[in-house]
C-alpha cells in the first residue's frame, strides 16, 4: 500500500467522521442541498414540459412544421393569394418527400352570423382525413361529429364562438366572405360539430369547413391557400425543409415553423440557456449555506487543525480533507435530491392539472395540464453544476484552514 | 363615426329593397289570383322590374332616451339599381350609397372617398338601428333561397291578404329559421316576421300606413323593432314618390355617386 493511498484513506476517514460530528448541522445542510437539487430538477422538468407543450401546441395551431404558400399570402392572407392545388406530379413528389403527412388547406378571413350576433373569423377549409396529424382537431371535438369528407357540407365551430353567437350544435349560421373578384360570397352552414381548443381564444376565431365546399363557395375551384407538411419531430425539421425547398417552383414559398412563428423559435432556442441559468440561480442560494457550514466546521476545530498541522500533516492534505468533506456532503445531498425529484416527477407524468391558473397559462400559450418532462441531460447538468461549483465554493474555506499558523491555532480559545 | 355613416348606407339600401317589395302597384295581380306563394312573391318582385322611381324619405331611429331622423333622396331602377343620398341633418348630408345588383359602394364627402362595401361590413348594424341586413337586402334571393308556403288568406278592407311562411334552404345565406310575410293582393307587404331556429319571434316589421301616391298605393310608413326591446324601433316613411321618371344613363354610376348631377 503506497503512502499516498494510506494518506487518502486516513483523510477520507477523518472527513467522514467530521461530517457526522455535528450530525444535526450536517442533516440540515443535506436537507438544503436535497431540496435545492430537487427544485432544480423538478422545476426544470416542469418548464421543459410546459415549453414542449407550448411548442407542440403552437405548431399545431400554425399548423404544420412547414407551410407552402403564395409569397404574398403572409402579408395579405386573402383569397387572391391562393396557389394551385398540387397536380399529380407534384403530389407524387410530395409523397416521396418523407414527411409524415401533407395536406392542403384554405384559409380566408370571413364573417359568421347567427340570428343575434355577427363576428369576424378565420375560415379554414380542411381535408378532414389529414387533420389528425396536422392540427389534432378531431381529438378536440366536444359535441357533434367531425367533418367526414372533403365535400362535407357541415361546419365546425369553437365552443366559445357558439356561445358568443348564441347558437349551438345543429343550428344554421351564415358564412360570408369574398371571392378573388371581390364579390361577396355567402351561404348557410349547419353546425355539425363543436370543438374545445386547449387555448380558448382559438375557439373564437377558427371555424372549419371541408375544403371542396369552400372552394365552391369562394369560387376558387382547384386552388388552395396553403400546403401543410408535418415531419417526424419538430426539433429536426431542417433536412425535410431543404428537400421540400428544392422541390418547389420559384412561385411558391416554403417556411418552417421557426420562421413562421419567431416567438416559438425563440422559446425553443432559449430553453437550454434558461435551464442553466435557473440551476445556477438555485445553486447560488445554496452555496451560501454550503460555505457557511464549512466555515463553521472549520472555526469549530481551529485548535484541532492546529494540532494536526503541528503533528506534521501537510497543508495540502488539510485542503484535501475539507474538500472531501464538502464533496461527501454534496454527493449525499445530490443522491437524496435526485431521488426525491425522480419520485415526485414520476407520478406526475400523466399530467399535472393546474387549471386554477389556466387563464394565465393560456395567455402564454400553454394548456392547463402540465406534463413534466424529465430529461437525463437536465439531471446530469444539475448534478455536475452542483458538484463543480460546490467544490469551487469550498476551496476558500479549505484554503483558509490550510493556511492556519499551527502555533496560533493551538492557542486559540 | 365614419363607420356608422357607412353602415347607414347599407341600411338605406335595405330600406330601398323593402320599399321595392312593399310599395305596390295599381294593377295586375294574376299571381295573386292563383295563390301560389312562390309566384306571389315573385310577382311582387317582378312588379318592379324596369320601374323607375324617385322618392323622398325620412328614417327615424327611436330609442328610449334619444331619437334621430334622416332625410334622404332615392332613385331606383327595377330591383337591381338604386342610389340613395342623405340630405338632412347637415352633418350627414351628401353621404351616398350606390347599389348595382349585389355590389355596393358608399361615398362620404368628409373623406371624399368612394368605398366598396366589403362582405364583412354587410352585416353590421347602423347606430343600433333595428334594420338588420340579411333578412331583406337581397331582393331576388327571397324567391330562390326559400321554400314558400301559403299559410292562410283572408279578406281585409276589400283586399285579399295572404300570409306566407318562407323557410330558407339548408345552404341559404339566411340566419332565420323561418320568415312570415303578410302581403296584400296589390303587393303591399303588411308585415314581415323573423323567427329564429328555436321558433322564437326575434323581430318584426309592420306597415303602419298605406297611402295613395302618384297613382299607386304604397306602404308609406314601416316600422321595424326587436321583440325583446319594443321601445326601440326604426321607422321609414315615404314623404313623396314619383314613378316612371326618366333615368339618365349616368345616374347609377360611381362618378355620379361622388359628384351629384341631378
């Protein structure tokens, strides 16, 4: 057994025993570390879940990962800026693109009227079969039925809009809009379904009808407003986007979700940095407690340290001993903290109902059920930050202890 | 304010349509003889095909705590073209509306602009006026977009009076569940009721006075109100009317809307 190994073992023993010399203080410190680490991991998981939800939600509301449209459609989403429905060749190449789903839709501003109210809306013509993958609308149906075909004559409105219009399922309303020649086009529709969006504002604005029915109404047979493409994962849409762009004629413009909604994009990009900042902030609060504990532990045993120094222990080993003490403290605290965090997140994976604050959440674009998302990377990050910064903050007390003058320390009262 | 005036034009347009539908004629009532409700309404409409008129009207909006009146001049040709201009009160004078078929333009001297009324504004209410659009604006639509049924006919003051129930088709651009029209054999509309889809009466228009002007009987005074607020109503009265006037080619044009030449 080498000298170094035996020294290390002695130091380890000393550290471990020192740690439990004042077991109440150590216990409190362990508690603080555990709660801090739990907060880091738990809150990060909540935030991840919330942001993921907001992004998914936001992308479903756009909808789609990539949208293809007339270049002027974004500035003026009117019926004039429509594009031709994909012909068979274009269709085939869209099918070969490797997207999960693509679909065409019409989107025009319109007016809806009941016997008692009139409101402005977004009239959306959909291919009902594709909608499950694109906007998730079929899953949001509250009462009535979803549209059944591209020629369906029914209309789907949001629950809140129905309330505002003082109408309900099964009643007729009138939709009014304009054709490309600026003539007023209007007809009656029967409400066949009512949906409840996760974000209540959307219920008031988005009204859905079948695509072909709207083409007829708006006199734009064979034309649509947008082609919507949905890929596997919104985080990894770039290759699909590039392939699609090469496919498109110059007259069409493709935009990925992060270009369509820069708020979503910013949120997506900021999230990682945000998690780190959050972890460090909690650590800062934690570090005061940690430093204080260590400093106290050292003040308590100034004489003892003086004695060991006088007996010939090298100052380096003192530093080593105190850092080890701090490391042990941190490791135990982290183990407990991680355990609590995992145990508290697991049962919540099914969703955390926060409908008490649903209104505020809706303002941010999140729904009222939170699904915490525990990422291994976040957990590792929290642990690494705590250990590395914990050791760094322990260096100062350790260094001070090592620099004690043995004579003065022995005589200290 | 501008929007209100804008809408006033819409409203006037409808009033014109009512006028066309209701102010009636001296003679021929072949359709009335058969009693076929669809033909009755068609005949009432077609009665005005090619007929020109110039009229002076007053429109009054009444509310429990205020009341407002407008004087207007109106020219019509058939049921497709009409031009309306406000003459009183002075701050609204000069506002005009031109209707050709289903298109509609308004002109406001204060902004010196002609605007084409977009779909979104066709449905708006004018200063809380009780005339709402859809019901009566599209004169010819009432024939084709509804199923008509003769409910009853009776004799009143020496005239045959028909009560017709009109139920809009599934895809008709009509919000009502049904409408009931009471019409006299000389095509004067005595009453029009608007029922919602739950079979509740929502609003009603009554002809309160019929007068003999320029050799014809016309509905000289009509009042529209919502059943829920009977103390709020809008009334249209015809002060003078001339039929079969000479209409210059330039009358129903945008330039005439902006720069009146009569």
